[in-house]
């Protein structure tokens, strides 16, 4: 009888502790998401504006020179290969906006020390004019975007992975094998 009481008390204490921890996260989270002064929040606002003002958004999955370079190959022989190009539909644009609006805006404070090897390019066009270009490396969590001078939020990579996956592309792949298996007829730019 005493053992049952001890177990019940232990479970009750654990439940209270878990509730306090969970409640603390719920209380603090909106402050981070809604802080417009965070550079990460400003980055997301810039990205949302680019999406809303673009009449054509394309996401391109492509090779990177690092997929090609080997000791027996001349670097000058590299030609980018385009694996897939997706024109973002109106519904996908809405989903993109929804994903970004849900991201925490805490500015990225840790950065990769590896070489930037992007395999995804997002181009924002308005009336046939390229407005900005974003290159993303999901392997090392790096992004370069001409549309904002702000530091992105740390959550941008998870959000972009979700979006890229939702439109049928692959955030991560064996890029070396993919480059080797792609026919030369599919060579891009």
C-alpha cells in the first residue's frame, strides 16, 4: 500500500514538473516569435515581402562545383547541372508564407565553418525581372540571399527544408552520385 502511494506521488511530482517546464516554454516562445527588433524577424519580413511581391518564384535543385572536383578533373571543365526546377504555384506560395510565419525569429548565432556548397536556388521574379536570388546549403546550414542584409533566424533552415520538401525537391541527397549519374544532355547554365 505504501509503495503504491509513493509511486502515485512520484508520478504527480513528475507531472507537475513537466507542466511547469512546458508552460515556461509556452510563455517565452511568443516573445521570441513576435520580436520585430530581432534581425531574424526582419529577415523573415524581408522574405515574406519578396514572396508576396513576386509573380514567379522558381526553386532549382542543382549541382555544385564540389560535386565535380576530383584530382583527375580540371576545375575549368565544370558545368552546373540542373536536376529539377519547380515553379511555385499559388497554393505552394501560401504554404511557403504559412511556414515562414510559424518560425521562431531568434537570430542565428552559430555559423558553419565549412565551405558553402549550395544545391538549391530560389529566384524571385516580378514582371519577368529577377528581383533577388537565394542559395541554400542544407548540409551545413548556410544561406546567401541578395534580398536582405539581416542575419537570418536559426530556424530558417528547418523552415526552408519543409518548404523544399513540400514541393517535391530533396533538401539532402548524395550529390556526388547524382552529379555522376546525370546525363550531359541535362547540363544547365
